[in-house]
C-alpha cells in the first residue's frame, strides 16, 4: 500500500484535522488542559459485572451499565469519555460481533453519558508483528483501519491509541487513523520499570517518532504508578513539540478479600499527577485502578488553570525503535556505507539470490565498528527493489538498533520501506528537480522522516559552491512548504572525484560551509568518492574527511570498518567537544601504536577493504557463539553442520549453543540487548538445534516439557508467545494451550502429558481471578506441579498472593527459572 506515491491520499499536517470545538483546538495547541476518564475494568469489578473474556461486548449486552460507568466519570469532571473498545478489533472479537457493531454501541454508550468529547479507544492487536511474530505490518494496519472507519461512522470526536509497547504497531495504528479519518489522534505508549517498552523503546525515542508522525498529543499510560511515570513524562516533555498526556495506574495491584485493589490512593495519585502538570503535562486521566474519585481530584487540579509549558523546539534527529541519533551543536555521526551494491560484487550476488544473511552480517559488522546509522540500498534493476528494500529493513532492524537511511532513487521503493520502518528514518534522497521534489517530499512529510537533499537539478551537478547552495536553498524552501521543518533536512553537496574534478574540491567544502551557516541545516557527504581513481585512497579519504568536518560536515557516509576513518572521526569528536573530557578517545587510544609511514613504493599495499570492489568479510570470528550472539540464523546452521563432523552433538549443545544463549540473556538483563536482538539470537540457536535434531536422531535435545496458557477470561497472548518461542529455541518442549484457557484444560494437559512446569499469563486485572482459580485447581489435583506466572499486571507480591511458585518479569527470566527447575529434577 503506497498511498502517497499512488496519490490516494495527501500528506496530512498535524493541524489539518476536524476539531469539535474551540476548547479542543486550544488543547491541541497546548493552551488548555484536558481531563480524560479513568479505568473501565476497575469499575466493572466494583459494579459486580462479569467482564468475562471480552469486556467490549458489554456495550452490546449491558449498555446501560456501561453508560452508567461513563456517567460516573462525567459527573466527576471528566471531559473525555473513552469508549469501551480497547480490544475491539477483528482478531480479538473472533466473529462474536462485528467491529462496526461494537464501536457503534460503544460510542452510543459514551454519548448517553453526555460527555464533552468521546474518544474512540484503540488498543494493541494482541499479536506480535513481524519479524518476531507472524502478523505483518499491513495486516495490523488493516485491523486498525477497520476500527478507525467504524469509530468515525459511529460519531467519535477523536482517537486515543493506547497501551502500545511496540513502536511499529503504534505507527501502524497512527497511520490507519491519519489515512482513514480527519479526527485528532492521541497516542500513548506503556513502559516498564526499566524505563523502556518491552521491545526496548525509550520515552525519548517514542516521543521523537510519534511527534514526527504528526500525532496531536503523545504520552504514556498504564505501566506504573504516577511517581514511577514522572521521569518518563519529563523525558517526553523534553523533546515533544505537541501536548503530552499521562494516564498512570493507581500503583501496583494487590489482592484483598478476593478482589484486586491498588496501592495508590486518590489523593496521593492527584498529588503525583500535579507534579507532572507543573512540569508541563496538559492532558491527564487515569488507567488501571483509578475510579471517579481519582478523576474528581484531577479535574479540580487543573480547574481555572492555563498551561505554561513552552513546547520543545524541533530537533535534528533520526531514530530506530531503540536508539535516537541526535545532532546538537557540533556533534557528528557516521552512516555506514557498506549495504549499497554499487561496486560490490558479493553484495550484488547476495541481493539477487535473496541471501539476506550476508546483508545482516554487514549490518552487524558496521554496528560493532561504531557506525551511528546504516545506509540501506537495494538498487539493482533486475530485482524487485521495493520488496527487497522492505525485507532488508525488517531483517536489519531485528539484529541492530541503529537508525537506517533508506537509500533509493525510486519514490515507490522509498515509501514501501519507510512505511513499515520502526522509527524515524532518513530518506536518501530528494534533489532540486521539480519532479523529485513533488514525489519525495510528501513521502517524508507523511511518514515523519528526515530527508537528504542532493545539490543537483535538471542541469546536473553545478561546479561552484554558490550554485550548489542555490539548489540547497530551493530544497529547504520546498521542504518547509510541505510541512517538513528544516531540522529534518540534510544537504549533500555531492563529492566529486579529485582525480577528474580537482578544481571543484575546494568548492564542495565551501558549499558545505555556506549551507551550514546560511541555511542552518545539517550536512551529509559520501566521502570515499573523493579518492576514486587515485592511489593511497585511505590517505586521501581521511584527509578530505578532516577538512570536511572543519567546513561543517555533520554526517559522513563512509566505511566504519576503516581504521583511518575511525581515527579521524574519534579525533574530531575530541576537537569539537562532542567527546567530553576526551574520555572515549583516551579509553580507545591509550595503547595506540602509530603505523609506520609508507612511501610511494608501498602504496600498492595500502588498500582499504570496502572502498572499492567487494567488501571485506564481516568482523566476526566464525564461531557458533558469534553467530548466535549476532542473530545470524543461516550461519548458525552451517557452523553446526560443520561441527557435527568431529564434535559430539551434546557437546555442541551444552558447550556452545546454551552458553551463547546465556550470554545473550545476560546482555538482555543488563539492558544492552533488547527483545528483537534476544529473539534473533534465539532463532539462530534454533537453527543449530534443528540441524542437530535432523542429523542425530539418537540425541535427545528435549530439555523438559512446559505447558503455557493465558488464563480464563484473558485473550492477550503476546507475552506468552514470546516465552514460548524463547523456550523452544532453548530446547524445551512447549505445549501451548492458547488464550482464555479454562483451569480444567490446564489440569487435563498436566495429567495427560505428565507436565511438571506450568506457565500462566494474564494482562488484565479482571482476569487475575482466572489465574488464581487455575493455580488452586493444580494445587488440589496435581500438587507436584510448579507454576510460574507473568504478565503486565503481575509482580512478585501478586504472584505470591495467587499462590504461584515464581514470578518472571520477562521471557529471559522464564528461561532461567525453567533451567534451574529442570536441572534440579533431572
């Protein structure tokens, strides 16, 4: 789906929305406060209603009761009522009602309470997106788009996209709202105790990305109590140019007399939210555990007040789902150039053959060498460039957290890649030709991308600095005209070879200075072009790079595996003040040994890998450990096959596969690896296990049997599915009972298969009773079974209250606990 390239929609500005009234317009401009309602599940429990497996269906079966809950919030002072549609997507409804019927009923329930505004609530799909899961970006988009159209038809006033932990899924929902409606869009993410989402997205990265996508407000909901959310809100406030919202939980859940209660009182909650309001949050409400008494205090908190926050200034930044590359002052970054088939025979062959592991290796090697972003180019005429580029982006983002530069001269290929990119990408490129400006800039605007502008036009590349500057000026002006701030524009003054255009070299550098000083935008250069056709290319490149930095270059595109390049970059970061106190330089060069100078007779020996011809081999040691740690599935399988020739299969498993996975697990615990990297490593290990199983039928690689289930009344299974994949990739046999599993089904499985280790998951507070009932049944009928629990609403105290043996905060800890259990029972 390429709506911009195909002309089915136009790029929509943030303020190009249908706003119900002047007050909401002031809210969107940050000049007025807005109070949302609180929790629905909490009120359902208090009212004695059985939310069952799908609370959203209560809009159809108990409409008056749902409206009564909404009305209690309106009477408490809520200006916005959120529809009871958090899980009302086609996948979760499973045919029990149509999306349209649920939204129609839910909006009617909300309207009956007579609120000022009705916000259509859209929660996660409940499935993992590719590459970790099986749901494609387009499938997620269609689920959300159907909800958006249904909400518009039902008469909602705005959208609240909430409780998102996957930045790519949030992007799919935001695009669905932007492309299928003209209503304001609010979007909130959910974070854990580490200050990141479970996929490793920080509040700053989330705010940068959602802000660039053009949401009308962004923030955080659910997650934790208000005190714990304060640092997250402050981080978002520091970078967001739009209003920031917060809807915290009322602390941690506890069980009292068989009911779920929360630890933070209404007064304590309001006091904590008040501090965030003072810091700049202007849209407030409640999440799990809050009720009308909480909202009444919030409404009083902002009554007769006017926000005084000054929104953050636009920043020059690109992001992935885990990292932000920010440009402040004289700071510089490096784009790795090696995933570009120009002049690289092996890469061309890999792209033609669909050998994506080769490309993944290049991404990993550049990341390890210190690149700050990666160029991704699939420009071969004989392949489907758009499809290949999308696959490369997906594969690369699964093994590295570096932001990507999407590099193509085909606007359709660019749009296809940035549409499903998790983060704020850099597009390379647009140029001064009118055709290019019309085709590329709307794509960058719609998807919230930064863009590289090349100083060429219908007349080619001009020789003088002034002519290059004139084209750059036109590009910046055209970008601002379509709504792209100049902070999102990088200018490439185009490096020509000194061997053929020697007289232009100084003009190229002068053009960089003119662009930097007069246009106040950041600059990009493809450095290695300067030395084409000359001997001692590394010397020429390094010298030009140093001169370009002095002229104002911010973002060179180069081979990060080049030692000479790294020396220049590291040294410049000291000289420009980026490396404060020269700490990183001293750490890296304390034992520096200068390479003896080479004379003309030695110049033929001074070639540098990757500057021309085929790239050098990626910087990895060829071991099974390296392949698993770096998430290279194909390599892991091939290395295991080779090792089987002279190594016992069990030795491969116990001395190589498992220690490598443990190393990855330790990195995950330290926060240096995130879930996408963890899962990529697990998949690589699985490739090794599969080879061993196929070649050695006598070898038992089954480390134990685990039964997993999402408990009765809960249809969310993302966490359980992640745990299943990781356990399987560690060599465990997993019986996945699915979601909304009756306690008797769990017991039957335990008895039938002799299972001694059960994992139970719950996301909603309303389904904790199902977890408690399941454990009670197991204790009575299968007392030797051990139970581990996990999920968003769980914590160690809660796990103890429901009678579990262990609480696991994530999949990696589940594997560790399972390992300890089966080691003791072996």
